[in-house]
């Protein structure tokens, strides 16, 4: 399927020889007359176009949502209506699937680019490309091992709400991870363009996020960076979790008491979405993802994560101190929605519900009874 990939990273490749080869390539002078035309991915500069502000910060609902809510009325949100809204939002975002676009991302440790690529068979794929630091063998090995962990984790995950893994390749000193192409926009992009989502919509997105996270947790995987920017919306209304650069697999099943051997202590994630136990480095597990889900639901409901009025450092201190109250949803939202966010933002991780328990929360179950899940 990916015949354009000339060299595939496999378990038979010696890590030491691979790193030495990368450093050798980095130090070898490049022939000025030689032409290098990578076949894996391309980049095209997009003309800068000012976006139309379709919402205001005073709580006014976007005209796009007004039209949608008028059509829904008091009835259930059907699959066709959800697909229609997703298609409308993505269309207005002007995300043309024929445009080869690059998006620069800053990971917690290393920078990478995300490209839209095209295989020789005409299949669109997403390509996450990381340039290895070949200045020293230690740095190259550290970066390679990090990518190796991400790949080993991704290739074991198969779920509707998790982006699909296709393969990997090494081109000079850059490692490319090939992923399923999601022809849509992130929840974060949708919010910045159109404002907060109606509750009837974000409850269905929340259910899909929970199902993806429940699958991860059942497979002993913690995402560790859940937020609107790492959740993609497809034209059919399905959402997918992306970016597993911070994800880790627990060494053993976590007990109900949360034994220390099951907890991670390294700080990973994005400040406004980070759980208290992550910031304080007291050890975190599956329940840290639940806190991030609560922050993401708050983000979908209000347009911004909790404590967005603070700078990142102040927010970290506030959350990590575990003394101040976290913001709650206003009375504009249902009692179930407010209770859901409050449950997710429970400071004691042992008292915080699991993803499976949250799928049975009235906020989710009440809406699930009225409509079916959108299908691919």
C-alpha cells in the first residue's frame, strides 16, 4: 500500500547501526549538484486568508449553530444531522483535501511536522516527521527510542475513535510515522472559528472521546495529552484521538488502590489540561486522562479550557496547589453536563470516575438513548 516508502523501520534493524548511519549521513558533505526530491511528503505554502469571525466573546451563538439548532428543535440529534453539521463546519474551515499542507507541532520534548502525503496508489495519508538530532549518538538514541515507543504503542491500537497507524520509514535523518488521514479539523480549530459547541453536539463528541479513552485504558495505555487540539472531527461526525507522542503503556494492570508500581511520575501534557497529580509528580495513571477529558468538555462548552484567563505558569501553580476550586459550567448548561465536568475535575484521582463509569453517567446515557452513534 505504501510503495513510495523506500525503507521501512523493522524489528530486524540494529538500533546502534541505525544511529551510527544517521550521524554519518549528517556529517557527510552534500553534493551541491545533487537533487533531493523526497517522495514521502510534500509541503505547499497556503495563501493567507483572513477568517471571518462567526462568533463573539459575549456568549453569542454562531449563526452556523443557530441554523442547526433550529433544524433539530426539541427532537433527537440524528446521524444525518450530526454529519450535516460536521460537513458544514469543515467546509467553512476551507480545509481542501487536495491541498498538501504542513502543520508544525511542538511536542513536549521534540519538534515535529505533520504533513498530508500521497501514496503512489493515490491514497491520502498523514505523515508525522521528526528530524533526529544527529549531533551526538546519545541525543539520536534518545529521540529514536522515544519514537520507537510511540510506534510500538500505535501499531497495537485499533479503534474507530483512534487514528489508524500505517507504518514508518527512515529517510536520511528524519523518521516518518504514517497515519490514517483525517479529512477534517481539530475540535480546537472548530472552536476558535465558530465558538462553543451546543450541548446537544458536544455530548455526542464526549461519548466518542470516552469510548476511545476507555479502549486505551483497557489496553493499559494512557494518552497523557488529551485536549481539543488532539481530537479530530471527521465529515461524518466521528471524532478521533490523535498525537500519541506523550502516551505510555502501564507495566501492569492498575489495582483499585492504585499501587505505586502502576503510576508514572514524569510530567507530560499541556498546562490547562493537566491533572493535579501530574503537576505535583506524585504519580499518575488512567485517572489523569479523566481530568483532561473534563477540561476538554469544558473547552467544547465554553470555547476555552478552565483557567484560560491565567497564564500557563499561574494555571500550573493553581492546579498543582490543589487548594483553589476549579471553574464549573454555568447554569446555561444542563445539570447532567455540570455534574459530568465536576466529576471529571475531582482532585483526588482515587475518587475520580473511570472512563467506563463516565459512559454510564446521566450526561452520556440520557443522550445515548435518544440517538444512535454515527458510523463510518
